[in-house]
């Protein structure tokens, strides 16, 4: 299960203060979480001893969620990155 991080009150872009903000954001990495999520599966065929066989390959994505915190404005911001695509079987 993928954890969802909620952001609270993120206003403006890092480095660009809005009319209500007089100081720039001071984003610092607060936490990092890795999760592997099953995305899909597919069948593929191969030959063994002159017999055609079929196997199922499960595809998963390794995700990285990073939460940033701004101590100046007491804001949080999160981003999710795709780190890797994993196949359960070696095939071409």
C-alpha cells in the first residue's frame, strides 16, 4: 500500500514570496519513504526442450516519497519519484 502525504497550506513557489509572505521558503528534507507497488502483469512465451511454454511476469514500480518542511512558514511539501521498474522474470 502506498502512503499518501498531505500538504498543508503550500503557497507560492520556493524562492518566490507571495504578497502575504515576506521571507522565502527554507525547504529542508524532513523524511523519505520507499514503497514497491505492483503495477501489472503480462504473459510471455519461451522455449524449453523444443516445447513452447508460457510464464507470467509481474511488473512493479519502486517509488520514493520525499517530504519537505519549511520552518519559516510551517509548511510541508511532498514529491514522489519513480526509482525503478522491476520485472519478476528475466525475459526479452
